[in-house]
């Protein structure tokens, strides 16, 4: 699997990033560890987590994903050295709250390092913009972590183009470590506001992009071809917003291309995203080896210009 540069961070990452929100949740520990082994054996090296995963589950407190990863690292075999590890701070974490104050960042990074059983985080994201905390406070706190060697590079998730520009300007003015990666919502169904307001900022400043919900919560996997297919499913509430004329047009295009190329709709959807000029890596999750192998297939799939255009036209608003 050919690695790609992550912005100007010096990190090299796989075009598929394994989404760790499932670790310790819909994938138990044994399954999570087997999936991680399969991912790195296939050449993947980019793994995404967050301190808050999976606090939304009854009985969970957050940190379950990081702790599962930490125990995988401790199984040895150089596992920690095989991955570019990303995690996050800023969402509402039990016992910590939400936000990007200096105190929250400093406490959160120590908690994450402990759960992950490692001495550094390769990519540390601001999980969500915090309008109530001055950017200077947030960015100076992040810069101290980089200078201390606890974090190698910084990223921003769920920022607007305007706020990302402001953050980059402040970091440049103060000589601080800057955001090297953006994590936005982006896929064939959710192309805006990324394409119009965020992609230009990333291109102008050489910022890497690792986008989440790359399969639109499973809608782009092709398993939903009519509203009834989602009834009673865990993601019914999330995917039903895509059940409209445009959504069904995209699904039909994915099936058409997949049939032509002897692959799957999910692989086609991911390959389309990976081929976009500002995209570094697509984040997707799997809870079985079969699902993961389907995702990995996207990294071996090259879509020609006509196919890319076909998919773009099908998904046009």
C-alpha cells in the first residue's frame, strides 16, 4: 500500500485510515485486535481514535477505544511502531467536560497516553472547535505538547474554513506548531461544505485531509437500496436522511460501477474519495475481517477519469 505525506508533518500514512470508534464497542477486544493485525499486515498504518470513544454506550465512560489500542500495543511485535496513531480531545468527556482550554488539553493528553500505553501521540486533534476558548490558548497548549515530545503533529476536526485560517495565521505569527491535518465530514453524499470552503484552505496551506464518515454511516456500502432495508438497523436514524432521489441515484451509480469493475460499492465509494486531490486518507470502520478486506480493496482500485466523473455527476446536489 503506497503511503501518502500527511500535510507538512513529515508523517506518511496509508490512504485508508482505520476508524477506531468501534474498538471495545461493536468490535470486542479480541475482534479489534484481530482487525488491527489484519490492517497492518495489509500495509495500513493509520489508526484513528478519540478520548471520548465510546462514552455514548450505556456503561461506558469514554476511553474504551484508546484502552483497547493500548493493550494491542502491549502484545509486542513492534505493533506501536507500525502505526501512525491519531486521537483527539475536545468533545464532552465524562469527568472532564468539553472544550479546548489549556487545562483540559494537558489533562486529556496524559489520560490518553496512559490508556494507550505509549509515550507519544503521532497526530493529536482538536475534536471540535471551541468558540469559548481563545485560539491562542488552545494553540499554545498544543504547541507545548509538541515541544515536549508528547505529540508529533496536530490536527483539527469539525472546524470551519474561516476558523482554520485564523488558527493557521496565529500559529505562523507566534512560531507555534500548526494544524497539519483536517478531519472533516466528507463522502459522495456529504460533499459540502468541504469542497467549497475547506478544501481550498487545505490546498493553499498544504494541509492533509483525513475525512470521517467516508461511507456515510454505511449508506454508501450499497446495502440500502430502499427505505425498508434500514428498518430496525442500528444506523437507521442516521442513514434515513440520505433516502431521497439523489441518494438512490448515487447508490445505483455505485452498484453500476462496482459491477463493471468486479468490486463492491463500498470499495468504489472509498476509491472515489481517495482520488480527490485534497484527500490524504479516508477513515472507515469495520467490525469483521470480511468488512475490513472489502475496505482494503479500495486501496487497490484505480478509477479512471470517466468513472470519477460519473460518480461526481451522480452525487451532484
